[in-house]
């Protein structure tokens, strides 16, 4: 007889991203239990019905959200057993394969999702400290960093794994000092907060650092299982990929103004970009071409409409937008 503790199941989950009205949004599946956080679309891989992981993922996404996503790429394989093996947990070990999917919102997508008990949510609801478009988020200095610095000064438990970098150095690298904020370190920042026991998921998983706290600060919406970790991975991946691949156009309509494009890039990167510098960057990268049409959607002077110049994909290997900070 096989040992039940050695059984493994493969789970599939998707971070479905769109940008609407300058807000980066992901699909959250609501829980039937009002006291349980929402989750990403997810389900088990069924080798009898799913020829590939991606087919299985698309099947679960359509079943739970009624959406048919286009661009999909595998993010990472997450093998931690609930981050913390809870006493009495005798179920199979679930190895979760995360995916990033990019899509464009349609006019009725909110109604479609609502019928499936799902909804669009800003990813900054889960990671409010990641949005620097209006400057440095006050919560960093008000509550987040002070709590982390207090944790960095606490004595290390005897069973703490040996690390090359100490707590203070890891905090400095993840969160930076002053203006040296690296938007691609979203996952590293979340991992430090989780280890410090400052997010609700750490409490759900029984992390000693979280159990020792009298209360937890309000650091964004929690998610079921390790889904906020998967979302942080997707944010880091997409922010990095924005700089060397034209993935932002997977989120744009067929024609758009340069202001629309800038708003979408800012939404993903969490950075404010100088208008003229951004337009110079787009022009130098030769990413778009004019359609010859204009838009009056803003009510002001007609704005030229552009489209992605697809010929670029065969002209050079890394056609992205190397956006920087302020």
C-alpha cells in the first residue's frame, strides 16, 4: 500500500490580467463562505481529460469565469505545502503550476464574471504599497517599514534557516531606500512580509511570527492558499517583461491614443512617467504606427490613434519599453 503522505496532486491557477481605465485588474473568484478570502481561478490537472497543463488551465478558467483568454504563459511551479505544514494535514501534497494570462475587457465582461461568482479587482487592492503613480505610498513609512524594522531586530528563532543575507539587508534590497525602488521586486517584498508574519496568509498558515502578534496591520486584501504569492510573481514577471517584450499591446485595443498607452504602462509598472519622455521612448522604439484616424473620446482636441506595429517582431529580438522611475 502506498503511503498517503507521499501522494501528489497538480493544481493549475491563473492570474488573468487586464487594464481598464488606468487600473491593472485581475480576476478574483469569490468564495462561497463569506469568511473565506477570494482566490485566483484554479483547479486540478486531470490527466485523463487534459492533454496538457495549458489545456487544463483554460478549461478551469472558462468554467469558473466564462472567459476565453488569449495570451498565456507559465509563471512558476509552487511546491510548498501550504507554506507551513499544519499538524494533522494528511491530504495529498499539491504542487501548483501558476500561469499569467493577458486579456482585454469587453463591455459585458463584468456581468459575465458576476454570473460566475467572479469579478475584476485592482491588483493594488492586494498590494497597495506597489502603486507609486502618485508618489511614495504613505503606508510604507507609516506602518509597513517600521513593522519590518522591528522584526529585523528580533532574535532569530533557533530553527531559522541559514541565509546569505540578514533580515535588514533583505528588507533594504526588497524595499530600497529613498528613490531606488525597483518595481520588479514585488515578489521579494511580499515574501519578506510573509516571513515577518505581517500578512494574513502567514496567520492562515500558522507561521510563528504571525501567531506571536497581537494584531496584524492592514496590508492589502488576503487571498486563499498561496494565491497572493502567485499574484506577486505575476506582477514581477509582467513588469520585467514590459521592458523587453511588447506584451502591453496584448492589453490594448486594436487602436489607441498614446495617452491610453501611457496610462496602461503606468498602471502595470506602478510608476508615473513623464509624458514627453514616454512619447520619445515609444517613438525611438518604433513600436506603433498611426492609423490615420483620431479620437474625440476625451472631449478635447482630437487625438491621433495608433496601432501596434507588428512587423517589429521580426526586426529585433527585444522590442520592449524600457521604462524607468520618475
